């Protein structure tokens, strides 16, 4: 005990300084010490009334968290409830019934399966009591986490508070593959699987379940929706049971994605036709097998007839036929089927003006409305395309009336900066959830639809519904790579629990728990996060045109025309006469898939919200927006403004030095610096492209004229060779230079700018597979050197010089005067086979126009341009 008290004192001392090393693994469950005097009345004795594994976890968690935060020892034990002295001066945790409240337990709830808890704090004649009552062991655990959260965020414990979950299904979908990779994973490999098996050590899986549970998430589907085909073999099932064991104390149910061909692939049957009785029997037997191993198994997620996955259409069967077979096998055990609404044709004819991928959800599902069993839920992506920076909400939410629905949101930032850019997605999700679809001219916001309240069952009860987050937690210590990205997972849990919780309260609690209660820290971080969606949208694809990322590659940097003229249907139709998909009645008719009042609003260019304008309309570049600006000018301005706003993150963050621990401070600083540079890559790519397409100049003269920019291909060189970059808009002037000499190459320019202190930004390309080295010199004297060693997300694809790999390094505070020679030296990263490399280096003309020859070099020290800017800004923005 003495040791404990001493350690706590040391912790307090360190908090006083505000700086101790952290790797981010604790996320928002750091339990950092708070002002203990404020919580003197909180009793140190924790009595847990139930003896389930979940309730025991809750007792232990309370003791752990309170001891750490309040710097005094808390003890917990399991005991039956007794009135009188034994129940005073204690924190009591139990079911409503065990605490003498029969009105609120599960049996009396009007929405069975919906968790609720209450916290009561009472003081009587010098004795204190905290009651945490729940409708289920999980709900008690949520109550325990909530009490810990209130104290961690330095809030007053309310005398009485009751919280009710919005919907029964609150899951994450991890897209982990059995080989240990993660589809759209940007934070290291899987912590569930490796080499075709479940990992032996599942400590991290259990830690993850604890994090999920702390924000009310009650299910986790651990494998990719593009499921491994042999996933359901008996050998594998026994292994998944160990994951379920790791999850169980935290009340998180294990779920699995399945491929509908399993009866054939795993079961050896001649077909997987859902109406074939042998197939039906196979699923039943397989599900029974699962439940003997995992009695609390959550259910299946199904991706079928989508992006190359086979499905019921192969046999002329419907999604309802397929989903119901699985659902009937699961029903006796209480399991559910999440059948994904993401079914579309990825071989659309782009020449057909009526073709429209956005229509697919409604076109493919509405005719089966009412045919799905009561434990089937259609899992619908928030928008009709695919997690863009902004889309309208999917009209399917209002088109299905007799079917259970859940919303699929994406915490993995696939199209939104891949956890290298900060974007707080709950801002977007709230906008989606609050969107009123006005079905039957009633108030029917998306949140109420997925809570199952808008279109109740014939017996008047709410439908089964819920919230799913596609998440990509990986083996990197801090789970999602960017410390700020964890606010997305946290926010998902909070909105899934209560979609009406204000964004400001969600982010403020997250910031306090993750970074501490210092008001200076909270103010800066809250403000940055709250604006980050609009900033990201602003320097990528505003006005509803789609993110404009490279959709054929890894969806990270700009790649504008990759969306056009192919079968994927993410077209925005950027033509000579204007831009945007005509989805009105005269066009594809997509707008008419919404209930009439919303359809009319979207259909008319006058009433269509401008942030969705190009999603619904094909608009001339000189169309005047409500601001009075032309569309194209507004696009230029928005990009300049937003890239500048992203550049501001760095100086804002720097005000927090010393107020947060140094490890996380440095990591965020690096990421914000990267984002500041990459936002400029986005800005220039999109503005240059619009200028080229519209032939309308920027009235402010910025686009295409970059003062202080020196193009690498115009500099004097030793050894560097120009290459064309594809797509052209992702490199300044469409060109870069590469070096194929073992000894390195150099670029130099004579300064003509007035004498002064400058920040010198070097825009170069950093490929995952190699580490080139760079050095900046003035008049032959080195001022900085660095390695191109970033690990940008696209590890698995062939790396190119383009908007995905373009990055910058800024050398601060360089004294320059006219006549000085600025030189950049680049040294490529060679493979071990130097002989071959040096032979080729002797005939350097061999390089391809836009791809790198990777057989002999890992990375050719590529450079795009050098930008001089005034000293002060973190990275020069002209
Ligand atoms: C996107 C994503 C894929 C994923 C798919 C899905 O298209 O890029 O990686 O498989 O969505 O949600 O099924």
C-alpha cells in the first residue's frame, strides 16, 4: 500500500510538470490523476452485487481507474446486497433489480436488448453512496465507465443520471484478413490474425474490447467483409473462440463476416444456392457448431453480389433469400445477420448518361422490403457512393419501411486522409444522422430510422437497428497511427450510444481524457478537431464533387480523373462545358429516390444545398453561387483557404509544447507538418486541373503562378533527369526529377529574391520501399539533411511519383541574399545488387516516363520543386 501511495504521489508530481512519456496505447483510458480533493466523498469501497465475468471486470476497472485518478487505494469485492450500514460508504454496482429498483430492468424495458444504466450519488449524515445500476451486466459496466469518465474529465458527479442506448447494435467491423494484413489498414498489421491463424497472444484484442466497451460498443466483427473463403472451417472456429473469450469480460460480442460460397468451399457441397435444402442444412449445422464454441456469438456480416464477391444472384435468388437462410440458423441462438446494402455494378457504362452507381442501393433492395426476417438488418453505408468527404445520405434509409436497418460509417479514413490527415468524422456523421429525410412528410431523421423508431414493426415496437463503424485498429501502439484519429473511434461510440449528444461535449470529453484537463490544451484541440472536416473537404473535393482522390490506387492523394471514364461509377463528369453528375429527373433520376420534398429540393439547382451541388447537377464553371462568386473561383478560393487552415494546425499545436507529453507531442507535430504540405499538394492539383479544364483564370492570380517556387526541372543539375509525372496535376508543372547515380545528384539555383530569412520547403516524393537522403546547402555549406523515410499508407501497391507520395520537408529560418547558390543534393536508395545498378547508372536514359524502374533502385531521390517563403509560417504557402 505504501508503495502504491508513493507511486501515486510520483504520478501527481509528473502530472504537475505535464510531461511524461506516453505511447498512446491507453487512448482515452489513461486515468491520469485529477484534482482529488474534489472527489473526496467518493467511497473507497466498491461492492459488486453480481458475479458475472462482466460485472467483475467492471469492479476491477472502477478500482483501477479511481485509484489512479484520485491517488488513494480503492478496493472491490463481490457481495450480495444488504440494506443498512453495509450499503453506505460504498460504490454499489449491480442490476436494477438487485439494487431494489424493479422498474428499470431488462424485463420491464419497452425496448428489449437496449442497454440502460443509472448513477445515483447520495450523501447522508456524513456517509456517501454511489449506486451504479444497469439493465444488464454490460449496462452496469457502461455505468462504471461513465463514472470514471466524468471524474477523468473533471466533472461534478451528478446526483442522478440515467442513460439509455439508442439502439441494440453498436458494432465495429474490422477488415482484418487471416494472413495478418488489414484491408484499408493504416496502423500496422492485425492483432487478431497472422499467417492464417488467430494469434496466440490476444492481450491486445482484450485491450481493444475494453476500449470499445468503454464507449458502449457491444460487438466487434473481426474479419474483412471480403472474407477469407475457408474462414468457417472447424479448425478456424476453435481459434475464433479464443478471441470471443478475450472479448467476453468487456461485454463485446464476436461477429464474423462470411462469404456465401462457404457451403461449397468449406462444406464441399455442389452449390451454395440459398434455397437448396442441403445448403440450408449446412448453414444450420455450421451455426450450431459456432454456438457450441461461442455461446454469445453475435452473428454474421455478409457482402454478396458486390465487387467480385459471389452472391444469391448467381442462382437467381434475392438478398432476402440468402439473408433469411443465415438468419434462421442464427435465430434460435439470438444471433443476427448484417446484410450489406453495398451492392452495385462496378462495370457500369460511363457513356450512358442514365447510368448511376448512386441508384444501386434503392434499385437493388426496395423490391424486397418486407421479405427479410426479423433478425436480418440491412447495413447501409451512410452515403450512396463510398465514404467520400461529403455525399448526400443514402436514400435507401427512407425507401425501406418494413426492414431493419443499420448505418455503416467509416472510422478508417480510407478516402479522408488515411490517418495521416486529421479529420474529425463525427462532425460529418452528425450531419448525416440529423438529415431529415421527410418520409411521408414526417420528421424522419436518419438517426431515428436506424434506431428503429421511424418505421416501427406492425406490433408498434421499435425495429432492430444500429450503428456500425468500419475500423482499422492495428498493431501500432496507438491503435490508429494518428493520435487525433482516436477521437473518431471515441466519437463513433458516443454517437452510436446517443446520436443527440452535442459534438462539443463529445470532443471536449475525449480531449480531456486523452490529453488532460488543462484548459489551454482543451481549447486548442477541441477547436482544431471541430473544424477539421470542413478543412479537409475544402482542400479536397468541395461542393459535393467527391473526394477527387485516386480511386484506382489507394484513395489517399489527389488523382482527379481516375474517377472518370471507367466502370466504377464514381464519375463527376468534369467536361469542357461544366462539371457534376446530372442526377435530376432529366438526368439519372437519382434525386427522385428521395421522399418527394427532399427530391424536389435536390432536383432544383436553386434549392439544392451548395455543399451537394455537383453531386446532383452538371453546372457550368462560371455558374454564380449564392456568394456571388463563380463556381470555379469559389473552388480556387476554398482550396487556398482550407490549405492555409491546415497549415495553421502546426503553429497552433506548437503552443502546447510542454503542456502534453513529449512523445505524443512530437508525433502529432510530424503528422500536422505532413498534412500542411500535403494539403498544398491537394490544393495545387485540384486548382491546376480546374484551371486547365475551365480555362478560367483565378481572379487573384494565384493558380499556376507560384511566387517563390523553383521547379526542379528548371534548376541547374548534376545527374538529375526530368520525368513526366502521371497524373500531371500531381506534380508542379507536371514534371519531377530523379537521380540514378550511386554517388547522388544535385540541383542548384542562384537566389534572386531580396535578402532575408526564409523557410525553404523541398517538395519531393517519398516512396515506402526506400529511403533516399537529401541535403540542402547554401553556398556549399550544409544547412539541413534528412531522410525520405516516411511510411505513407500505400505500402501494398506499386509506388509512383504522384499525389499519394508527394511530400515536403521544410527547413526553417535560412538566411539568403541575392547571388547565393541554393543547392539540393539527393542520394538514391540502391538495392544490394550495386554492380547492376552502377552499370545501369552509366546509361541513365533507361528510366520510364512516369513509373520508377524498381528492380535496381528502391527510391531515386525524386524532387518536384523548392519553395521559398517568408520565415514564420511552418511551411511556405504562397
Ligand atoms: C470500398 C473499399 C473496399 C471495400 C468496399 C466495401 O470499395 O475501397 O476496400 O471492400 O468498400 O465496403 O465492401
